[in-house]
């Protein structure tokens, strides 16, 4: 197997991508489209200036070797010289994914703050148009309320610029160093913990420099960053640890928009652990455990969605579930989510094939979380040797007998066990050696 990526970009060079002639199997590394610039900014590396070319990385090996590789971040520059103690991984509630624009009002965001607090999650993301629908003054009050409940706020921004015709606001706040510094200072006074910046303009050199400018200024302001509608992060999370996640994927919001993407979710999701999510954090915004709440019908099972919380990696996981939806989830599963680790110490590839299935084990402290997702519309069985994990207790979360339900069983932690994944279904199996790492 071969995995291609690009890494180690400092803003002086443009990003590139692979392109092939559909009539042949030959691929070329090509530059961005000429329109992928900021204003009159550059598309290609600037002549007469010092530039740093990115690494073009080809990882070669078994699926296990590729999935556990860190090569794509190893070649990126080490962490910049800032105090990174403000970077805290976690899970976030998020109203927009289920309720869209109309949910960005004070009362609903307060409800989602309470939702996060009840779930023992660290963050609540407030999405587009908060500056007009709620306003800065009331947002400061909401931030104070969230802090009283031990929840931090994350706020959405439009990247703006003439490449961007999207009218959602705040807009034009981040375009220059001076405007960013002023806005970030205001957020600091409000107690905001991070920003989500959306609708970027491509891969030209001037856009790459814009990403770096935001990261540098946010680091100085001690704000975490989520790039949405953005390019592949290319190892930036090593250089800038406060880049906790980046979309750069056809994520769950597309599932909420149309049935075609919902029909493909299982296949698509079982491709991502072997590709997009190998090196860089991925903001797929998954884990819808009940219903989407739109005409679209989710085809993956609830246990499949639960498994994404272990299989997908993101510094902050934005959960695609509502308080109402969570009320339909069994108490045992809710308890699992309240204590789900937000960082991992070790990963083991167990089984899988891109686009068909994936089974991984991740360790947090003394506990192993084994998760599987079935990407195909046929049932599959997985044989697991639990003696390898040296646990004393094992709990299996899988699909119930009817749609949108779970089954929770205690299984022996000493020997082998067989797990059946329903068509487009999944499972999580927790093998405990010691106490689950608490959410800090």
C-alpha cells in the first residue's frame, strides 16, 4: 500500500495536489487553479524571496504500518516557540449540525452549554451569524455562564475576502494582522477558548500564508483553531498544536443535506481512517446516535456512529447530536460518552480494508477501546483475541435488534470473542485494566 501526502508548509509555497487523466492511471503533482488566491496575492511561490518547499511524502507498507505511521507530521517543523498550555483537547456540543442557522440564538446556545456540561464535555461551538443573532455583549454573558458550568465557548468566523461570496458573519475580521489582533483581544476578554474559521479560498501561496498568519496570531492570543471549508492541514498540527482540527473532508454535515451522501456514509467513513485521518486531525463532526431531523434518513447504524468516536481522530470532536436525540440513547451509552477519552496513548490496527471495514484498538491509560465499522450492506463477523489486552472487564456496545437501538453486554476479557457487525453497523468494546482516564 502507498499513501501520498504533503507536509511542512510555512506559507512561502503553494499547496499542490494529484491529478490524473481519467483515461490512464498516471498521476501528476499539479499547482492550484489560478483563482485560488487572496485578492491580488500570489498563486505560486514568490520570485526573489526565500521559499521553503514542502515535503512530498509517500508512505509505503501494510495497512497496519500506514495507519499507525506519523511520517506526515514527523517531517513538519517542530512546535513553534509558544506557551501551548492553553491547548486542551475535548468534545463539543454543536447545535448547527442538527438545527442549522435558526438555532444560533441565545436561549438555544445556553441549552447546548447545559448539554455539554451534563455530558462532561469541555466545549460548545456557536456557529455562523452569532454576532448578529446574539451579539458580542450577550455572547460575553453566555461565555460567563458557560464558564460557570465548566464549558468553554468556540466561535465561528467567515474567512471573508473577495474569493468568498458567503454572507454569513462575522466577516472581514481576520483578513489582516491588525484586525486579527484586535478581534482576538476582544475574544480573550470574553473568555472564548477558540475559533472556527470557514470558507477558505484554495491552495495558492497567498492563501497558505493567510492560514499561517491566523495560526501565528491565534497562538499569541492563546486561542485554539479549527479550519473549516479548508485545505488539507499538511502536518500543521505538529508545528501549531492549537490547530486542534480541520475539516478538509466531506463530513457529516453533507449527510444532513442530501440522501446521496447519507447512502454513501458507511463506505466513505471506512475509507477515511486509511487516508485523510492518518496524519492530521479530521473534523468529520460525526456520531449522530438517533435521527438527523431532516428528510434525510441515515443509513449507518447507531453503533456505527458510536464507533466513530473512537476511530476518527480530532483534537476537538464536534458531536452531531442534540439534547433531544441523546434522550433516546441508553443510559449505559450516555455514561460511556461522559467518560470517553479525549486523547490516546497507543493504536493497534486489527482488521479492515479501505471502504469495506475497519477495526482499531486505541489505548487511554489502562483501558483499551476496540471499535469497528462495517462499510458494506452485508453483515460481517470479527474475531477478537481479548487476552492480548490483558484486561479484567470487557463491555461490548453494539446494535440492538431494531433500528436506532443499542445492546450492551459484558463479555469475558480473558479469551476470544466474536462480534457481529450488522450491515453498515459497528461496535465498541471497552477492555478495562484500570480506571478510565478522567476528562480534565
